C-alpha cells in the first residue's frame, strides 16, 4: 500500500517511519491483553530517536513491528510511502543478544548479508572490512565470536547491520548486558558512527541516561498498555557531558515520569 503524496514533517523534512494509531493485543490464558495502545509517531530522516519506558510497556514489540517481524492489531506503519508488511534490508536490526554465527569468523559474519545478496567475494570483503575498521576491530577479522568480549560482539553485530546499507537501523537494548564503562564507550562509538553514516536510528532502552546521551528525541512510554506520555527534544551538544545541569535535569524529569508509571 502506498501513500498518494510524499510524506513530510511540519518543518518540511522527510519522514522515514510513520506509525498511525498502533494498537497491539494478544490472547493470554483466554483473555485479551493490550501491550500497546494508540501509538502515533513520526521519525525523520537522519534522526536518532530513543524509546524508553517501564519493563513490559511494549518497547520491543513496537520495534519488531517497525522491523516487519510482528504486526499491529490495529493501525498502520509506513516506511516512506509504503506500508510495512514484512522485513526489509532497508531496516537493519541489532538485537539485545549478539546473534552472531559461531561457525563463521568475524569478517564472514559481517559479510553474510552481502553474500546472500550475491556480491562477489572481493567486493563483499572490501565492504565488510570498511565497517570492521569503522567499529575498531580490523585486527580481529579472523577471530571467532567465542574469542571476543561482549562489547566486541556487539560491535560486530552493528557492523553486520551497517554493511547492508539500511535506511533505518533498529536497535533493541543492544548495550544492556555490558558493564558501565564498556556501555559508555560503545555509546560514544555509536554516536560517531551515526554522525558519519547519517542513518536514521530507532533505539529502544530502559536506561534514561543512555537515551539522553544518544538521542535527538526521547519518546517516553507508559506502563502497559504502552502509550506515549511525553516526548523530549534533546538540544544538547555532542559528545554530551553527563554531569551538566541540563543533562541531569532532563534525566530527573524523565526518571520521575517513569517512576509514576511503576
């Protein structure tokens, strides 16, 4: 299904993802439960959007529907002018778990999507090495996933998504299992990569500090059924200083909203 006209936001910028009146329900123990209700959201081209909310509010479900891995009970989701009905290479997905192929080395893991596309070996390895260098792991191209730390595995997963040149990168709490120091380092790396690649990123997290550090805009969901209760435009220079009054005040305000929802 296609739109009749090119979608734009109110400022005239291009809309990449549009969610219209999204509700998601499911049957559990013979009762209907609603995980998301009346979600309306526009995501602009090149935007870094973070979605935060309490556990069980439907954040991951929302991301999976944008990816085309799940579908709304009611409402529609568009990529540009086309309604999303299935997964697409235009929407890369980085899971919370690393999901690397243990039998492939790092370089072959990154090149997998290009291999499926039918690219010749020389071209796909050239592209894979470009993104391996971008995530700072060139010296590990022949390593197996089991030889890498958690942070390194997640870097490989990010490179594997980027090498396919998606229009939108969807990230589901990709740093949640990492220690604080590694998480902060990868957040900085992700901002750098986003700045270089000019991708649209939709990032799900339960970590308010992480959302403020990364995002142009933070969308706060209520406790289930998840609804958008407030949106914050984050007008802070990058790389952001977590100790500034502006950062801390935003963190306090968003955290207070979430505490009300618990």
